[in-house]
């Protein structure tokens, strides 16, 4: 009987210790502060690494909470049934810790060495990663768009970015589509493209150049959901931009010669 008592005490002690260590590991995963867009530091590094581990974040792990991180976080929150606010609060932290892994020593070592790296685990199969090219190579015009829409966007893409890499041309088309959906812009493709001072190609007449097949294919990819700009609504060429205002916009990424921003 006495031996059984000691066994039970041992089991209780082991269980309590395990629960304490598990809880400590969870609470120490992030700091206690709520983290939001514009922040930087270790919490953001961990956030980016955990989101990348399950396929929601595809950008550089740099500890800067920009729009790419913001939208990746919102997509994670939506998929996991959390309040979609783009804030890294305690509920989101707990869910991230349960759903992902984070090797702090490895990640910080790579950053300190200046290496380009990524961390990936099992990507959520239900997630639609809009910044990845669709699998199909035979894109069709979606029913919600007309041939006129395709031609007009292709004209704009060709006039604005014909010297850019293919991904950059798709990104320019995506910016046009993102503006149509954004409350700060007109809600039709033609109005977005011909909005005063919106596009250089309209101002200098290059909008009327005949687009090539590559530009049309880029537009089709964008119309079918590929957005390599990561929800950008602006872009500019840093070599030619003269507006101080455009430099103040939060930068998302650079593709070719264009910086895409929110």
C-alpha cells in the first residue's frame, strides 16, 4: 500500500511538471505585448517564421511587420476561426504555437549571418496562396470578365511594364484588379486605368500600343487569381520616381524594377 502511494505521488508530480513546462513553453513563445503592423523585432521574426512554416507567409523573415506579414496573418486568422484583425494578440499567438514549430536558434542564426533562407513544414492544404502561380498552363478568361477587360488591362500592362519580368507584369495587372476592389479607387477596370495621374502609360500615350501575347497571358494569370504583388495597390520605379509621397507608402516587395506597396 505504501509503495502504491509513492507511485501515485510520482505520477502526480510528473504530470504537474509536464503541464508547467508545457505552459511555460507556450507563454514564452512570444512576448506578452500585442503586435501590430509597423512593429519590428523578435516577435515579428517568430510570427513570420511560424506563418511561413505552414505556407501563409512567403516573404523574407526580417522582423519587419509590413503589409505582406499583415495579410498573411489575416489569412491565418480567417482559416483558423480567429477574429480577423491583423493583430498578433494572445489568442492568435496560442493558435500559432499549437499549429506550427519555431526553431529560434536556427532562424536568428540565419538572420545574423545575412543568409537568405526559409522555413517550411506542412502547408495547409485548404489555403489558397494567391501569390503563387496557378497550376494550370491553359488559362481561360473567368466569366466575370470580358474580352474588353482583358484587352484594356493588357494594354496597360504592356505600356507600363513590357520590359519587366513576367511575374512583374502579372503584378502590375494585379494592382489594377486590387484597386477595383479597394474603397479608395473607382470600382471598374476602365475607371481605374484612366483615373487622372494614375498610370504613366495613359499620360504618355503608351496605353495605345498593341500588347503582345506575353502581356495578355500575364493579365489572364492575374484574372485567374495570381497576385505576386501580395495585395499591393501602388507600384513605382525607384530609379525614375520623383514623388516623395510614393516613397512614404509601406513597401511590400520588389519585382524587377518596380517596388510594390500598399
